[in-house]
C-alpha cells in the first residue's frame, strides 16, 4: 500500500485549522461555553500577572535523580495536583503554561504516559494553550518510555488535544514505531499482528504530515522504506516497494542512497529481480 493510499484510508478527524486560540478557533468546533471562555481569557486584567507570579512560585519541581519508584510517585502526585488545579481554574488563578511542560518533561514510564491524554484534554478544555515545545517534548518522552501510541493518540485529534508538532518530531515518532516493529520481528515466536500494528502506526504518523500541513521530505519516505525492509514479511516488502515507487515520482527523489541500497538488498532477499533492476536505475541518479 503506498504512503498516499494509506493516508487516504486512515481515519483522521477533520483538520482543525488553528494556532492555539486564534480567531479561527472561534467556530463550530467550540461549544458556546468554550466560546465565552476564550473571550474571557482575552480580557484578563493586570491582576493576571500577579496571579501567574504566585502560581509559578508553587509550581512542582522534579528532582533529576531519584529511584524509579519515587519518580513514578512524584509524577503521579504532580499530575493529580495539576488536575485538581484545572478543576478550579478561573481567569486569575489559572496555572502557568510552563507547568504542563514541567510535567511532560519527567514522564517516568509507559503507565504514567497513559495518564497524559486525560490531562491534556482537561488542559485544553480550560482554554490553555499547547506550544510546539510541549508537543515535541511529549512525543520525545512518550517514545523514550515505550509509549509512542500515547503520542499518536494525542496527535490524531487536533480539536481535542490541540497538539502542534514539528516535522523532526514526527520523524522521531515514526522511528519509534519502526524500532518497535523491528524488535517484534526479531522476537520468538513472531507475532504478525503486533508487527503490522507497529508498521501501521508508523504510516499513520506519516499521514499526520498532511493533517498538520507539514511537508514530508526525504527523511519521511526513507524512514518508511527502511523499517519495512527490516522485517521478514513479504507484505512489509510490498509496502516498501509501493513507498519507493511514490518517493521516486517526485522531481527530486524522496529517498536517500542508504535506504535505496537497503531496498536493493531486500529485493535480493525476496527474489524480486525486476524491482532490483528498477532501484539500481534510481541509485544511478542519487548522490
């Protein structure tokens, strides 16, 4: 299945064209209550600054080196405290925006990461913004603790979670799913359902480039091809071939030489002489 075809079949919600709480946000995507809340937040007075200063003075801190059990306990307490603060938020007592960043920076494990969607949903419901830094840190930490699916869940619904990723971190998430697929392919016994679920999530992440109006590039296509070539499956090889076909359809081929060589090896492994000859002709055009 080509990358574009997969993208067209991926059930993504309609793109929410907005940046934080811009004028574009004041449309049918917001309930009347949210609409009023946005206006209220735009009318904060000078006392807002004093409230922020006070809130920052009591924002949670995260010791850099703690035993794993204490890290988890510390994170769970911080996320519970922030949830309680959000339940009582007013225009003059809202938490500082850095508080969510502080929390996301110290996600200790996959179980803790699983608590993030509910928190971010509440954060957004109170009209608080999500910055690209927050989104990218969230992607990085979720991937680091083995919970890339949590990051994908947050990214697939802009209206609910308001994420703002950059291309580099979407690539990071694609690689996380790719590495997950490779690990599954090398385990005994081989679990094809889990393997293809990881590959599917890698392609779903690729589909997010269009959803967030970002341009896929050489790294985007090369990542797809590389990880599809890593496994033993003929279906994965077929996906790699379809992606290569799309990647080289651009005026400048969207695949790097290293990945093209890997695909050439996969063609040999799977006995596909026709595709091997084809990629050799492409290699002659690559630097």
